């Protein structure tokens, strides 16, 4: 019997991607789809690519509409998930694609988000040491941010093995869907096409403390993170270029072996053969993450580049991967391994 | 037991898309993958998005490699399919993604392709009247061209019902993958991005006689076709804007009803609700075709716009849809209905 | 002594392009720059590419601010130009980049724009027969629409010489800047990139009667126009594919000669050598229009394709070209002939 | 009397951009234009945007063709400039857009380029301390690489003032024209659009020693450079994100003041007002460089982001800026300050 899922925030990009993946998931059935301003509209108007759901009418995002499902995905603006989750009951699996329950440090939350800290839920990045076990028994999942997914996958083997110093420098390029469907002038096609631009420079991006939290947990010492996100002229994809000073004795070979070992058995994370570098096009629409690692001996730094789809592995695919674990399903169920290229 | 398929020309865009779809097909197993210049290389180097096939080595495109499969997809330059097909045996289902067996008129073939006519195979566009039946019993399938797919789906209801005069004017925009992976200066990213340009203007494009053949068969009189293809700055997708003078007495309502009736029950072709127009983004990676129709009373013309993915419904998806029929499988098996958006 | 120009609507794309070109114009000096919602902001925030004007503060769009200039460019939403122009005085050269004074037929105006007809000003497309003379003596200029510019340049030689029947079929692709800076969901970069879509299909686009007006004046009989605009994934550029049935006796040679003759001496419109087709990239930022013509004998149609930059020749460049004539300056003064490629 | 310039390598992107700028330069006259494989073709076929030069025929790149000009621009593959320059005579101003004469360290040259070191010419980045003076008296100019231009402009004030430690980490995104017109599969539009990918990771890019040379000269100690270039889906533009650990006592205010002071009077380099960040779209086609600086106190790093057009300020515009100095012309002559946006 199918597991019934509701999706709150189904008119946005994250919610739309959850629906796209649920349509291809053999164990899931799509129940309520809800929205705020777009309630009452048909999905076909807002997500024309979800052809089989074109006639579904968006309900209001309310506990009444979301109740009675086995799984509820929340793709809401931050600050709204706690109230909904509380009323859904402990037996419902709630998967929060927003930020509300990602950070453990309440001060960091308040500094970066400006609202009271709602709490912390098991973190939906199964590849991190210990995460998979926690996800198997939870009814609450905090889906990681898209950048923290790309960066944590790139750097966790290095920090877990002590290859590098606790100062990471990260520059990441994201497709515009990472900024959502909000109507802002700088997100217009005319502005975006043909242009690269940074934002949140100097430590201000909200994903910075989340990245630091993930890396620090592995390093067993605080890792400082210099994180610069940039907006790239493409709809989807994150390319994260991450580096840190290598510790004495680390060679290109030991670095590569460390990564190969850390990623062995991971279904979705692939270390590319030497000489090949990840391109975001290879993972568009896919739950895969592609990695490559290099040691720059002259600069004394380890460079790791990762490519993911911000909406798939970086949001909705990661959410379903974690959901699979929480439902006791094989982790790969219903998730695409292939990208859509060209 | 799985049906085993080989793909010849697996390093190109059409072959890569056949493989992407076969990976998601529940009844198919991927056997040999072959190439010409790229034989000996791993697929991971040439099709990095096909993560599960990364370690597969491309064999040479030869009858020895292709023999022993239930289905053989040919994605070869035109003129090469006949020789391969002949040696494969009549019991093998051969699906030719190239042009060799599409045209019935040997003179038109020679005029547009400049080589001797190889013959005619059942035409793999199941939506055309009579096509589905022919495909159910064949071991040879000529996959339609990408433009003829988009245009024939747009105009077949109008010509089958006699709504319009036998002079069609078509302007279509295609993503660059339609031109293949060939290394030509005008296909460089620097040239393509930010630019629209026409080609084959004035009746010279090889898909012109194929379009005329499809429409003339329905009109029971020769349909002249003015076809202008244009190259658009996107990797995938075709938007075909098709029009013809309406015949007396045709109203917007009768036109719409004719289309609704002609497309009823078609799994992959959707007439959009009034007021919505197709965008290629909604069908990227999908086997769906989206259509809309309008009557321009001042100009006296019926305008039909269709959107498809040139590599999916326009090539590899259409090929698999036709293959499903020839194998006795449900026509929709393994084919995506949802596009990848944004 | 420099001619002083004010620009109303300087925060939008049309106004920004007027400023970009005025900065390169040797006879012009930039006076007031005004806006509505953005009044009080610095240009550097809204038009960061206009580096030399970064510190200019936008004033309100009012007669007080605009008075006292030799030339006033209006880049306002339609319906607002008449009131401003009236109060500026007859000796001021008013160049309206909007639609208000383009149409001669009040009924057509009201049908397509839904407001009372404001009147008709000399039409700023110098290449049309008779237009140059009218512009030399006027203090009021109606700048043509971007699509009508591209289409009229493509078809005026054919209609002036009676080469074709009075039924034109036009499909044009435009960059997104043609839709302005308005915050609409379908103009977001995430929606636009990788997608082609039509709009205003079936005769509804407001540029349709303007095209018909221009062609009918040349044909000395009403020309019906089937016009389908499409939105292309690029910031700038229009590619217009125009066709009509050829009249008996017209050959490829006579067509070509007619065009060569009609365009001889035109500074900005170039008929390309045979075998080359226009690409919008070649005219980005340029006031040039590139044309090519072909006779499709099988279809009995003349096909003309034109490429312009919708913001330059299609709006601001055309405006300045007409202004030059009205000011008695050489027509080419300050206008770029080269595009920005790649 | 006009200064006559020849351009060798006029069919490529760098050569085309030199020609575009020379067309707008009031003191220059374009003489011979030459090419290698494309000799004998008209420029209109290869550089269709250079409308006024469409009928110019490309000559062979030979000393015979290039002799007799006041200035010769060389836009040749590396390794070919020395032989040409030698034969041109000392009184001719030779401006080498290639790499041959940029590096002072012969070992670094041989390590990164694999050919014998040709020598060192005055370096054409006038903004670097001392460079302007050297350029005023030279007949030989080594035009900087595009990445070194973007990075050196971003970091020279920090290193000249000792704000940061001698370990720079740089991640830069470049438009595809940076890779030239060479026919490589990964540069096809179908591959590039919608994709970000790194290359030359780990210190292998040839611009690395050039960046290190520039920064080390200012720091008066060797600066190690970790440089990762990435290919972005746009034709033009470089966004360079540069960072280094700040030295004790440096505050956001002192950093900002240092930059403001270092850039005061620079015609082409602009420090943006606080809160605004550079986008490459603002400098497309322009010789301007836009900079912004931030101090990340938590990470202890100074972040500087610069945006340039790789073909203009990064190649041809920089070349002409340096040429102006060598010719005794005002440095800004003929160079665009405004970008082409949107």
C-alpha cells in the first residue's frame, strides 16, 4: 500500500521538485498539495512541467489540509515550519525543506535568521558520519541547505580524516532557482543571463553557520568558514570550489585514497576518475553529487570541487533520500542517478 | 526476462538520450554501446550524466558487436543504417533514429540527401492516423525527425479534419543539441549564447519533405510547406509555430473541438487549456508534447504552436514509444511525462 | 554648443539604452534623468553599466524637471506621453519611445490599447519611403515598436515593389528586455533560461496593427498580418522571420535586386551576401539591421529574415537616428554600427 | 594624422575585439588585418558584428603584411609573437595580446608553457604601481592575461598596503570567449549552457604564475596563489573572488580606505559604494573594472570581488589603454566606460 505524502508550498521551486520526484517514486502517492497566495489555482498554471498533476487544485497550507498523510513535506518560508509540524502529530513523518531546524546553536540561528530558534531535528544528509543512523528512527527531518549539501559532501572526508587545517575557503556558484520564485529585479532573466555576481559576501549568507556546524563536528574543533556564494546564469546547479591548507605529510595520493575510502559505498556521491572535473550539467535533475580533489603543492592547499543540482540533491532529492531512510525503504528508491544532459 | 538493447552511436546526443531513457525503462536491459571515433573510451568521459554507465566501454559500431540483442537502436549519420540493418536479421527490432528510412519518395530523398534511397520503414509517430497499427507488427522503425515530430503533432488534426488550406507556414526554434555534437564554429557556446539565427531558409532543410509527406497524407492532396528552422540559445527543445489559412466556416470553437477530439486518449500530446501557451521548458527531458491552437480571424489563419524536447519526444523518446508498441508493451512504458523545470 | 537632452523613464531598459547611446553621442549633453517609483535613487543602483552616470540622482517625472531641455525622450508606460508632451512647448523636440502616437487609426488604437487615441506623430523609421523627409521638420517623433521595426525593414522593399501578396506571416523571437523590467513570474531568469515560448498568439499583440499600417501604406491595399511573437532565452535581439506568397514572375534574382536597390544608401540596413544569414548576436548593441532574402520556389513564398537589437535599432537607437534628422545632424551621428560579439 | 594599426589574428575573439575598439578610437586607422587558416576570407564571414569592416579581406600573418604600420597588435597562439616582433623594427609599437612576454621568471615560463622563454616586455596593466611610467616610453607591450587583470586589480591595493598575508585564494568564473574560438567539444553551446565547471584545478592554469608575479612584486615577499578558474555559461565576463587572511589591526574601515585611496584617479577601476556588488553584466563591452571589498571578521579574511569583461579590459581594451600611454595619448582615448546591459 502506497505511502501518502502531502506537499506544502507546492507552487515554489522546492515544492515542485518534491512533486516531480514523488511522481517517479514507486512507493509514494501524492495527496494534498498546498500553497499560500496561489491556493485555489491549478498546478498546471504554476508547474506546467508536472503534466500528470496539471488538474490538481492547490489547497491552502493549513493543518486541516495536511493532516491524514503519512509524510508531509514542508517547503515554506523560514519561520513557518514549527507551528505546522507541532499540530501534525508525532507519528507523521515531517520533512522540512526549510532552514528552521537545521542549526543546533540557537545564537547562530538568531544572528543569521533574526527569529527565535525553533529547535533542531535530525539532519538529512545521510552521507555525514552518524547521520544515516539517526535518520532511520526519526519522524522529523531537517533537510540541509543546498550550499551546505554541496560543501559538506566536498569537505567531510578531509575534515573527518584530519587532512586539512580548520579554515575553509569556499566559493560556490548557484543557478537562479536557488533564489526561489520571488519577484526581485536582480532575478529577472534580462539581468541574470550573461552575468555572474556575488551576494552575501563577507560571511553574511545564512548557510555559513550551517556549513561551519557540519565541518566543525567532524574536525572536533571549530572550523572557520569563508563562504562566498555567486549567482550564475543557469536555472539549476551548484558548483562549489572548496579549499583549505593541507596538514603536513598529506600527499595527493593519501588525499585521493581518503576520499575514495570515505565515499566507498555511497550510492549518490562519486569521486570522478583522475583528470576529470565535475560539471553541473552532468547532475541536472539527478540526486548524484560529483567530486574531484586536487592537491596544489605550490599553494599548500587541498582543493575539492563538487557539483550537485541545488533542487535535487540540494533540496528535494536529499529530502526524499532521508525520507526513504526514515520509512525503512532502500535509500535509493525513486531517486534519479542520471542527469539531464545536454 | 529483460529485453536486451544495443545502442549504436552512443557517444552522440541522440544515443545518449536513448541510454538515459533505457536506464529508466523497467523492461529493458542495456547491452552493447558502440561508437565510431570514440570506440575504446569509457562512457563516463563522453556522457558524464549517465552515472550508472560511467564504466561502460564503447565498442566499435559493427555487426559483430550489435548482434545478439533483441533491439538495436541506430543513432548514426545518415546513409549508414541500411548496411547495418541488413545484417542484423529480420527478427531483431531495428530502430533507426536517423533519416534513412523516413521518406517514401525516392526523388525527394535524393534531392535533399544526395544519396540513393534506402527504402521506407514504418514511421515511428504513433499519433498519426494508422501509424500505431503499423508499428505493432514491425521489426523496423524509422524514427521521425525532431522538427517533423513537432510540426506533424501540431498540424495533423487540422489537416485530417480539413480545417485549413494546403499551404502551411512553419517557423520553428530548436535548441542546439538538434545540431548534434559536431565541432562547427557556429555551434560554439560563445556564438550561440545570446543569439538567434535561421538556417536552411527557403525550403532547403532536409526535414521539409518529411513534413510535407506527413501532412499531404492526411490532406489527401499535396500540402506545400514553407519551413524555416532557427537556432535558439538553449540546449534542448523545439517550439514550432505553424499556421495555414482556415477554410470557410471554421470557427475558433470548431477548431478547438477538432483538436480536443483528435488528441483525446493520446498519452503524450496535450492540448493546453485556453489562455495558456506551451513553453519548451515544460517538456525538457519529457516525452510530452504541449499544444495550443488559436484562430486569427483578422488574418484568416489557424495558428498552432507545439513544444517538445527535440531529444526526447523528438528523437529518443519517440523511438522508445514506437519500440514499446513493436514489443507489445504498453506504449507509455518507461517514458517520462514530466519535464525538468525550472 | 551641446544639445541638452532629458530622459524620462531612465530606470527602465529603454531609458537606460537612450542614456547609453547619448553618452557616446558627440553633440549631446545629458540633462535631467527622471523616474516614477525610482525617483530619488542614484542611477548607479539601477543602471550599474552606465558607469559615468553612477552618481546622477533620478528626479521625478514631471514637467518641471523635464522643462528647459532641447530634446526630451519619453520612455513611459503607454498613455502617459500626451500629457507630458503638451506641456513641454512646441519648440522642444519630444521623442516618444512609447506607443501613444504610432497609430493613425483611432479604432485600431482603442481596440488594442483600450484607451482614447492621443493622436499621430511622424513615425521614426527613416528607412520607410517618405519618413526621412517628415522627420527633418518635426518637433514630435513617435519611435516605432521593436517588432514593427524589425518586420517593416524586412518587408518594406517587397511591398513597395509589389513582389508579394498582401498576406504576411511573421514569427519573431525577442530577447527578454523587450518585456521590460516588470516583475512578472514568467520573466524570471529561472523560467526564461532554456525556454522558448509564444505569447499574444492569434493576432493579439499590440504591434500587429502597427505592422499592418506600415505594410499597407506601401502596398496601397490592406495587408493582413499574422504575427506571432516568441520569447527567447537571451537579453537582447529580435529575429523576425517574415514571408508572403510571391506574385507571378518574381524570381530569386529580381527579389534580390529589388532589395539591393531599396537598401542602397541606407546607413544602417544591410542585405547580407548570398548564403549568409543574420544572427542577432551580430547586432547586439548596434543600430544595424541585417537582412537576408530567399525565394522558396516549392512553397511559392518569399522569406525575409531580419535581425536587430530590440533596444538599439528597435528603440533607443532608432529614436536617436530620428532625432538626428530632426536636429539637422548627420543621421549616423553617435550611433554604433558594430555589434558586441561574441 | 591617424595612427595606423595592423591586427594579426583578426579572425579570433581577441583580434575581433581589438578591431571593435579601434573602430571607435578617434586617433586610429585600421590597416592590415591578418589570419592564419582564415587568410583570404572576408571579415564579414568571421566577424559579422564588425559591419563596417565586412568587406575587408584577411591577409596572411606575415611580416610583409604587417610592416609599414605604426602599431601592430598580435593576437596569436603563444610562442609565435617573438619571431614576428623581431622583424618589425624597433620603432613600431608592438602590442602582444598573447602570453609570450608576460613572465619575468624563465623557469616559471618553461614550467607552465613548455617552450623556451622569449623575454619580458613592459606589462600592460597601467594600474599597477610603476607600470604607467614604463608604458609611456616603450615600443613593446605585453598585454596581461584576462584572469591576472581581474585578480591583480582586485588585490594590488591590499598587497601594496600590507593588509593581508601572502597566501591568496582565488576562484574566478569566466565566460567562454576566454577559451577562444577553438573547436573543442566542451566549448559547444549544448555543453556550456546551463553548466558551470572548473578546469586547471590545483595550480595548473598558466595564469597562476602571472598572478603570483604581480602580487609578489607588491608584497615584497613571495605570495602563494591558489587559483581555480571555472567556465561559466556566458560569452563574456570574469568574476574573480579573491581572499586572503587579514593582518592584525586591519578593520573594515581601514581596508575600505586603503582601496579608495589606491583607486583614486584611476579612470577605469571603480570601487562600488558599500552594499553593492559587481556583476559582470555591468561591464560587458566596457573597459571598466568594478570592485567591492569586505572584511569577514569571523573568518579573518579580506574578500575582494572584481568584475571585468575578459575581452575588453581583460584583453583588447587593456591593450589599447596601454597603447594610448605608449603613443602619448590620453589614457582613456577611445575606450568605453559603459557596459552593454541588459
